[in-house]
């Protein structure tokens, strides 16, 4: 159910951003989800459908990009994907068991792979039609 709470806050953020820009519809949402979040893309999509129902984000295309883990070892300085040694889920608040590929140290800093962010959204604004209909400045024309 981690996917539902995550998607709920994503949809709230998207709706706020869309409303600020006067959107009538959200067309597309691009997400970047790190593999170490253990969020299931299919479950995220399902959650999105349920949560966005009846909002301006309903029917929007959800694009999810998986981000591979990247860690820096605090002991030897090596940067790599690290070796994950835990189960295929994660309990929030607990440190992730990831060790350095080179020296095996568990003291690593996470550079990538734990993100869950909205890269960008595409919105449709009805109002833009009237802006485009503004008369052109003809002064520069022959
Ligand atoms: Zn190391």
C-alpha cells in the first residue's frame, strides 16, 4: 500500500501545480522513481487511476522512469551501483542494506536510486486560445 500513499501525494502536488497555472486538464505526468524505493510501477499506475478519478488529472498519461541506484562508499570513495542485500521491499525509516562493490563497506551515501520525483507535467490550458487570438503587431510588416 506504499504505492497508494506515494501516489496520493504525487497527485496532490500535480493538481496544485496544474491549478496554479490555470490548467483545465493534465495531459502527461513524468515521474522518476529510484529502484531503491521498491515502488512497483504497475501498482503506481493502478493507484494513479483510482486517485486521479474525477480530478483534472484523470486520464493523464503516466510515464515512469526507473532510476538505477548509485552510491558512494564513505570508506574507499568508490562510486557504483552498490550491492543491495535486503529483501525486495523496504521498511521506511530503516537504513538500506547496501554495500560497496569494491571494499564491501556498508557505509555508503546514496546519490541516486531513492528518488521519487515529478520530473515534469504537461497541462492543457483552455485560456491560451484567447491569448493566441490577440491581434498581431503589424508595424514591422511592409
Ligand atoms: Zn568501498
